[in-house]
C-alpha cells in the first residue's frame, strides 16, 4: 500500500514531519511518500496545499500557530473527509487549561541519542571536512552539493542541512577558478546553485569588509564585479541543469526547506 503524507507548518515543519515518521513507523507494510510544506505564509498558500492534498488523497500532519490557518485546515479537511492530525493546538489548549498559563506557540523539536543522532553527527563532520571546496573528491559521496559565489550562505546552509542528517559539500564559484571534474560526474538533481540579488550581495560584502576593519568600497564589494560573478554562476547552473535558489531575504531555515522538498530529501526512515 502506498500513502502520501503531508507535513504542513508555518515554521520549518520539523515537528509535523517527525510526528509523521514516528506514527508511520508503526506500519511497515505501508510505502510512504512524505511531502513537507514549510513556512506557510498566508491563507492562499494554505488553500493551495489543501487542494493538492485532496488530489493526492494525502493524510495531513500539521503544526500551525496561526489560528486562522488552523481553522481553515479543520474546516477543509472535515468538508472533504481528509484525515488530518493537528499535533500542536489541542495539546496546547489542554496544557493552558491545566496550568492556567498562556502558551507561547513556539515549536521545538526533541533530540535523542539514537541512530538519527549519530547520523546527524556524521553529517556535521562531513560538512566540516568538505566546507568551501576543501575536498572535491568527496563530491560523489554527498547527498547535496551546494554551489555559489562568495556570501551566498553556503557554509551555514551546509551545517543546517547536516543537522537534518544530510551530507553536504559546498563549492565556491569563482570565474578564475576551474570547477572540480567531479561536479560533472554526479546527477544534477543532487546539485543546488545559490544566487543573490546584486544590491543585497553588495551590502553583505560591504558589511563583511567593515567587520574586517577595512573600507566598505573594495573590489570585493564592487557592483560590477558582483554582477560578473552572478552571471558566471548563472551560466554554470544552466550548463548543469540544477536547481537554483535566490537566497536574498530568505532565512537559512527557509532555504533548507526548499532544498529538502525540491530534492525529495524528506524521508520517513531512521
């Protein structure tokens, strides 16, 4: 039997996805396809996800701190006979009644010393060993290869994904430096090209120079140089045919959620 599972959240979606894993682990004969929808921002987006869940005949696990979203899901799933689990608000309501305290509605995730924990540590070690193109020969062993010019969040994103047990190599892109041969030997589905807006990237680089005690206006932060680097990166991404994400004004959590969803890295194993 196959079953589509939706993990839906207005945060990272780790809690709903983890709950789904724990529940469905009790049904080993069911083949699961997990789809995570994180950082739901408005009613229109929530409605689109619900319509897609109806088409997929999905079971929904969700954590929605916004009551408007929560009410929408409850109404829609009741009207369309969709099995759905609100794994946040019912328990918060009971705790509020019992403790006479107001819940903060902050979502957290438990960490246990189990096999997943050690897989997480191994992934973090892998990210450290392969940060900033240190070991290009490990590209073929990575779950994800991040490409990007300087200051496109490669390193923090690598370690954030490593905390989700995903092995990541990140490679800096520089027009004057040839890419490792290994990058052309792996499937483009494992590669993510990171880009940014010129203005945003210039500000970030200027701030970097100031942090080093230097003048903000340097060749490193020159808009013409940045434009050339971005164009070079775009050309590489087009040749590779990989997923491209503009990181401008996005949090690391949001970028990671896009990657895990687009590259189908949300699994129910472990």
